[in-house]
C-alpha cells in the first residue's frame, strides 16, 4: 500500500483508508444500512492485512457505536493504526423540547467534552487526526482553534483537520491560526467523486495552494458508482440508496446515468469494475492524500481494493472528466475562458 503525506504535515496516511460510518447499529441516518459487529471486525482485519492503516470515524456515527466497535477492535492494535475521528454533531438527537446547545458545535466546551467521550469509546489515550465535522459560524474561529490547540498540547490529539468547510471559512481559519500562532488544520475531508465534483471549484485549489491534505469521502457517491444500480430499476432492497430516497432522487438523473455509463465503458476497456475505476480516478489526482472507502462487507472491500491495480490512461481520465464536468458557473466560466483557475 502506498502511503502519502497528509498535506505539509509529517503524518503519512495510506492512499486508501477505511471509513467506519457503516459500523455499529444506527438509529439515525445510517439506520438499516450498517454492518454487524462481526462483519465490521472482518472488514477491519482484512483492511489492515491489505495495508490500510488509516481509519476514519466520527462521534456521531451510529450515535457513538461506530467508535465503540472500533475501540474494541483497536485493543492490541492501536499502534498500527492512524486513527481519525470527528466532533461537532450530537451523538444522540435531542428529545422533543430538550436543549443541548452547550454540548454541540465547535465551542471550547463542546470540543473538549466530545474529545474526552471519543477517547473513552475508542479505548485509547490519543487520536491521531481530530477533525471538526463541519464549520460552525456561531463560534469565533479563534475559540475553536484554541481548544483544538490545547488538545494537541495535552497529547490527546496529534494533528487537527476539518471537514465540510466553505472555501472562505477554511482560509479564514488558516489566517487565524497563523495570526495567533495556533496549530492549523493539516487536512480537509470533503465529498468528491466523478458524480460530485463541486469541491474542485474552491476547496481543491485551496488545499493545493495552502498545502492541506485531502481526505475524500463518499468516493462512490454513496454506492451509486459501484455499478450495482441500473437505470429504470428501483435500487436493490437493503442497499443504501433504497433507504436514502432523497439521495436517490439526486443521482437518478440523465447526468448521473451518463457518468455511470462512461465509467462502465472505461471499466470494460480496463477489464475491471466501475467501483475500481471511480476510486482509481480519485487516487490519480495529485491533491488526494487518501480515499476513504466505505464497505458494508468484506466482499465490497475486496472489490474496492481492486482500484489499486487499475492504471487509467490520460485518455481514460479525459473521457471520465468530460462526461462528469459540472456546470462550473461564475466566475469560473469567465476566468476559464481566458486562463486556468
Ligand atoms: N466528513 C463527512 O461529512 C463524511 C460524510 C460521509 C462519509 N464520510 C466518511 O467517508 C467514508 C466513506 O463514505 P461512504 O460510505 O459514503 O462511501 P461510498 O463509497 O460512496 O459508499 C459506500 C457504500 O456504497 C456501497 N458499496 C461500497 N462498495 C461497494 C461495492 N464494491 N459494490 C456495491 N456496493 C458498494 C455500500 O452501501 P450498501 O451496500 O449499503 O448499498 C457502502 O456502504 C465513511 O465511512 C466516513 O468515514 C465522511
């Protein structure tokens, strides 16, 4: 397994990492589409054996049960793993009429408490990469950065990163860290796939310019690009997109099927699967530090590991990019007509 530096930090991550969002029985947004604990352990064992040593979870996945499941597996293996988790959202949805404002978001109080709870569930005394799950404009950036910096100084966290930021807020955070001499985000975790390329407008160029590592989430657009879905047919029973009807409506479009068709064409030419092509396209992008695989069973993990064997040509990449080019909009079109942005 290739390892890549996480931005300008000294941390190296495996080019493929494993996402733990499918672990733990969920009562929330992953209800009905997670793995059993036994399957999760098998996935984790196989991933580590294949050289995937970077694992991404969040306090909110399966309301804390993803971290608990991972924590049990980590015992005796902690030193072999680059462990990433996140804070920002509540682990349990608030009951009707209940206010939980002090313990969610990116305030100092919420971050320090979330970190303690994650460490307990993960059965470890430190997290390698602690990420804020989404920006929080209601809290001053300096407060968030100072709390994260304190976690680094106390040894509970090795590096800090962020996820789901707008371009301006990301750069504002980098400036604030520089101005106050606080630890800066070393990475951005973002949604990126041949279906969802919006991050290429601002976020990918920002990461390239300011030296942040890029961790890619939903590389298969929640499974749509795996090839298991077919035009004109309902999503297979039990699949994620059978239960995420709103997401299905977004992908079940002429554009979605045209992109998938092109991926299938390239996969046929390379003698591989659509999933492997979709992941290989992300792996060949120079900005990608690691592609976070989602797998609900060992079979899916094996299928996705095949991406490591795929060598896309310039012609393949061009064909995929042309078929999946989004409407960039203003000012990208204006600038793009004259020079590269
Ligand atoms: N920072 C964030 O806000 C954020 C958001 C989302 C995810 N993430 C991270 O990114 C990781 C990956 O995200 P994701 O799970 O959405 O990734 P994804 O690769 O887009 O989707 C994974 C899902 O697609 C299906 N699938 C995967 N491989 C397949 C294959 N070879 N054949 C058929 N179906 C296949 C499975 O769903 P079914 O079998 O259930 O259909 C699987 O659970 C997460 O675990 C998490 O760590 C982060």
